[in-house]
């Protein structure tokens, strides 16, 4: 038996359905057509770009705050104390963090910040404030650094003073307690070089003028004695005094120790 003929308007209905607005963005399987897929990808990319921009702005803001914190220390000061955070902020510009030689009095300057960071077990590269509590815990080490610096100067003066006019070798210098304390502070090599150079210069000068006149002038306190280098940890004595001022019990304990000895 032959099938009945389709309705006369069936083909027109199918064409009208395909061309309707609701079916323009989907295929017969229900999947988005290329134009719709491209729009979705572009929307996701725009959202990701917005997130990245926000993250970048946050990092920039954090960096700006960090820089502002570092620059809060006046240029003529080595450190300041922040009472609200109970911590020390150091001046980390190169002028205050690099070893140097003061030519007019042969003073070799050891920068304070790298030493304090190392002695208190902070990472210098992070440049974060150092808590007062940590400084108190490491106070004996900091005091030891100051004391051993004085001992090194006594050694240099005794070794180099006329008429002996000796010198000090690098190996011997490296075995002093002061240089051992500096070994992990990032300034050891430069300080060692400055001391050796100045010691050799003094030794040569004494050897060239090693006669009764030069020795007598030196013994009388003439300028020849000023050739002997003196090592100083910049601002360490002031830093230790600041800690004791902030914690009066430390000074009280020091006095009690003196009275019992």
C-alpha cells in the first residue's frame, strides 16, 4: 500500500524552524556553533586578564609599601625602633651596608645591618624588621662582637706599633674570634682585604723609617701611630645601648653582676 503524501507545508515549517533566532547559535546536536564558542573563549580570556591585572596591582602595592618601610629610616641614621611593632628597622642603602675605609684616620668600618641580621638569625636578603625580643635573645652574641672588635684592635696595635713594625697574615687574621663572627655576615672578605692592605702599608712605612728618630716620634704620639688601622662596627655600641634602654631589666642585671663579682 503506498504511503500517504506529506503535508503540503511540511518543508516550509522545517525551513522556518531552522532559521528561527533560538536555533542560530546551536547545531542539530545541541553543541554551540563556532561563533558562540569563540565568544565564550574571549569572555574567559577577558576574565583571566582582569584577575592577572588585579594580582599585579596587589603586588605593586605590596612592593610600594615595602619600599616605603625601608625608606622610613632617616638617611643619617643607621636604624630606628618601631614601638608599635616592637622591632628595629635598619637603613639599608649601600652607604650604610658596605664596608669602607675612612682614609683620614685609617678606620675600617664594618656595616651594622649585615652583622645584626646574621647574629639574630634573620635572612639579610629579606630585609624584614628585626624583633626586639630576638635581639634580647641574641644579646650576648652582639656584645661578644663588640668585645672581640676591641680585642682585634689591641692585637693590631701591638703587632704594628714601631719600632717592631710587624704585620699580620691572612690566616692568622682569619683565626681571630672577631673575624670568625663575621664569617657569615657577607662582609668578611672585604674587611679582611682592608685590614691586610692597611697592615702591610704600616709595616712598609715603619720599615722604611725604622730609625731612632722615627721610633722616638712614634713613642711621643706623633702621626706615625695614626697609620695603624682601627676596626669599628658602625653604630653597634649605640644599638646595644638602645636595647638596654628599652629593657631596663637588662641594665639592672648588668649592675647586679658587677656587684657580685
